[in-house]
């Protein structure tokens, strides 16, 4: 039975699917970077640059049977993919797992494809924050809140202001979770201004120190020494623009069936941020998708019908650390969705930001 699987993208979902398929399929993992990026550790690495090496795991260590190809896919069709070098990779199955870009430092800049360069960038940013007394963060979603928490953990004396036009924090989550979040932010001295935005972006570039004063739509002013952008997700799907494989939605995503197959194809799957599913773009969901995709491809390889299905959960989930020991969460439980506090968030994410999980996945030890 044909069993060559080309996995396009080595993020949380792509790496997970490739690993799960490795024992029984002929896996080819393609990514432009030289290492898997545990982006969950990026914001802590700004405040604690010695933590930055924990973010990166060389792809060469991921697969035992399969192989890693470093390159950028520029086109995909039902029979395989084409790289920017012109190399053609034929496939019996294709997994689209190219994820999304997010403003640095939540993720490395898209042009940075080596772990060494990404670590250097984080060290430079650390020095910029170190010399700044007042930090402005634009965006009060999970990224902005986590960044504020990491900065306050290391530098409690710095003034951190987070601005967002939304009227409330974590809309759609349990009231108890939002109330606990507000309490912890206040205890850390993080100022949150909701229902307002800047009238113009600061004159300095994001992540670069230099004092400035900016106006807000509420009619007041904010003075800071450095600012960060913490909003705006861009799906990585330009390689599908030629339409040889599938048409994209206006957001750049692709429609999938309950089996996470790309609509119209029996042997092409998609997972993670590129899917047009009604859920947040989060690593946890991508890893769940990966399990379903691997299960279904292995079933097809064995001559069986795919049985694994996926549907977005009715309630959102989150683990939102505010430094190693703080944070809030919302998780599905047998008796319903439940809010969890700092101890649980720290246990499952905040302490090591999934480092231990990926050490095991890439065959390393602490």
C-alpha cells in the first residue's frame, strides 16, 4: 500500500503528525526553518534570554525513519508539492500544517529561519526592554497579557500598560476566569486600558527602545520607552494561491471535513491554524488535530476507512500564564467547562512552557 506522507510545516501540529506517522509511513517533513519552534516559550525568553534555547529543537532529531527537508513549499497539488528550489516531492498523502505568523516576539520573524538567529534576536530585545522603564503593549489578548506577566516577573518595578479596543478581557470565557485574571493583573501592577486604542502608532519600531508619547481615542496620552504589537494573525497559505490544490477562504484558511480532510480530496489533510474551523488559533488545538490526522492516514495505509473525527469544542479552552507561578485557565472537565487557577496553570504550562513535552518528543533529556 502506498504510504509516502509529505507534511508541509513543522509547527505544533505538523511535527506532532509527522512523529505519530513515522513508525508506519514514509514521512517527509518540510519546513523552511532548521528547528521546531516552541513558540510558547518566546515571551519568557524576552525577559529571561537564558530560557531561549529551550524554544528550539532541531528537526533532524524528530524522525527515526522519515526524513526532514529544509525548504519552502511554493505550490501544492493532489500529487505532491514543489519547493522554491524547484525540487518536486511526490506524495501519496499530504498534510497541510503551515500554521500562521504572529507579530514578534510571540513568534520569530518570518524571515528568520535559523534557531541561532532567532535566539540572537531575543537577546537583543531583552537588552532593549532592560533599558526601558515603561512598556506599552498593544493588544490585551493572551499574547499581550502573557508578555506583560513575563516582564513583571523579572522587572516588577517597570510600568506595564496594555491597551485594547475591546470592552473586556477574554470575552466568551467564564466570568470567574475573567475576574481572577483582572485580580492577578492588578496585584502585579499591570495597567490595562480597555475600550480605547492609539490615534497613531509610536514613532519607534516595535521592540526598540526610545521614549515617546502617544494619544488615545479616549482623549488621554500614554508615555512609554518601548512598545510591542500583540495582535494580528496571518495564516501561512500563500503556496495555495495558485489554486492547484484547493481554494482558500478570504482569511486564507481551507475548508476541512470532520475527518480533517481538505474538501474534495481523499488523501489531503489539513490541521492547525490553516483550517477553517470555528475555534481560536492555538497550539493545543493543532496538537489535537495532529492526532486525528495521523490516526486517519494510518487507517488508510492499512486499507481501512478513516474513523477519527474532530469538532470544535462548544466552549473555548485556555492556559494563560502570567509568569511561572501566575495565570488563569479554562479547561473541559467531565462535569463541564471549569476555570482553573495559578497552581494548575503553572503545573501544566507556566513552569516550563511545555519544554519537558518537547524534550521527550525529540528524544532528549533534561
